[in-house]
C-alpha cells in the first residue's frame, strides 16, 4: 500500500546548542522516523554572527548528526503542505510558496515589536491561516497577550530524549562525582543556564550562600552558557555575592563552575550526579534542563506558577513559593509577566535536601514527556 506523504518545509537553526536549534533538531529527528512525512529544510541565519558549530556544538551522536544533516534543502517548484519556522526573530511574513504557515514562538517575559522580523503582521498572518506553536501554557498566555487569537495558538511541549537522558548506574554516578571532586556525602545542587535576570541565578546564588552558613555539606554545580551568550559565570557569581554581602572563601569554594561546552553524554552525567536540579527562575518559556534532569531520575526544585507547572508534578519535585507580577518595568524594560520566587522559601528547601542515592521519592523517567509528541503535533498540522 502506497502512503501519500505530506511535505513539511522546515526553516530553522541546525548545528548549535541554542534552545531554538535544539528544539528544531530534536523535532527533525522524530519527524525523520515517520513514513507519512517528507522533510525539506532551509537553514535560517543565526541571530548572532559568533554562533557556530565549533564553539556551540550540540554533541549529538554520529548517527543523529547524519540524520539531521541529510535532510535535503528546499527544492524549487515544490509545494509544501506546511511551512514550519523555528528561529528568531519571529517571522510572520507570508511564505514565498504555497502551504500553511506554522511559526514556533516561545517567550519568557512577553513579546514586543523587537521580537518580530520587520514586516510581520499578526492580523495578516492569522487571516492567511497562520498558526503558532508554543511549548507551555505560560508561554501561550504571553503570546495571546501580544495579540494572537487563542484559537490559533497551540501548546506543543518540548521533550527529553530517552536516548540521551536516562539514569546512570550508581557506580558510574559515584565515579563521576569523585572525578569532579565531590565527596560521597556531599549534596550536589545543579543549575544549567545563562546568568540572565529571568533565569533567577542571582536568587539561587544568594539562597545557596545563606543555606551554606548552616549546612556545609551542600555544594552548587553551575554550568553557564558563556559560549552562547558571552556572559562570564565567574564574574557574575562573585559580583552577585559581593552585592548581597555574602561573598566568602567558603561559599566560593563550595561552588563548582563549568564554563566549557559539553556534549550530550557529559550533560547526562551532570544531571545524574546531581542530587537536585534547582531553578528559581522568574520567567521561562519551558525550562528544558528541568525536564532533562527528571528524565535522569533527578528531583527538581522550581518556581511555582511558571512554565514548569505543565510537567513538574512528579515525586520528589518541589515548588518555590512565588508572587505573580504583570505589566511591570524592570531596568527600563517593559515586562508582561514574571513570577518572583520567595528566596526565604528556597533557602528552606535547600536546607531540607538529602542525597538522591537510596531515595524512593524520585521522578519516574518513564513518565517524562519525550519529543514524539511534538512530532505528532506537527505532522497533524501538516494534514497527517
């Protein structure tokens, strides 16, 4: 029986570890498994000229790299059933070919004119049948606040690949902890992300410093993203603690900073050695590291009320009390919405943490969302 394939034209980023590119590449890997979809790809220009595969590599397996890179370029004269755009700035302009336009939009704090490519028009986009996919209820609400019709905005959650993120055996975890200089009785708190205001790293650093006064067995492992955003983790850590009058040799010695780019296997190792992943964010569009940590069986502490509300209800995961703020101005920037975490509550949660090893109250990796859901949703929009 011959299956009539739908043609999906993807315009997006490949080859780097920025979140948009990760989303695009993981979705491509899933879509490539389907026999009812034909994929063509157009590589959109990177937002920053310094991004490149050498310094911002994802670290996929050779097999997956081959799959992603083997997707053919768009062919002239073809008529896709769906054009899917996954890059920034948001481009709502009508495509040059036929086919329904679907645009990936994710926002943490809300959208304004600078988030859109010149010539983008929401009314025209929707009039022509355009739709938006976004990864969380939080992001969906911000997209609707920006003027999109709620009937045209679909929540398609991200996923954690079980091929890359999974629980390691205890002996491997202990070996890796030892290799990084951690004692077997020390409690490792992990955070992965850029030192940006919305990520709440400042809240994490000061809460950790306060908790460290009472508990000398907690350690903070911080993987920054300087290769992507150019922000030095060392300078940020020291300045943040100094401004809060919490800078000390003891606290600095208890923080391990990883500045280098890591491949998928190394990232899986970080999630596994951690006793808890801590993310006191003010606003996230989704928070993929939190989901990947859960796929490794690592509990998560995350801000209540934000994007992680969609998936952080697994055993062992805890929520930081927060206060919702809407339509505010921070540092001369208009912000649609964010959740301000309660630092005192975070300190209490940090003080209550124990070793992951032997705990029965851990996330079940089998219940963590994977990328097949995104593949299914995009195929459905294409008419499959």
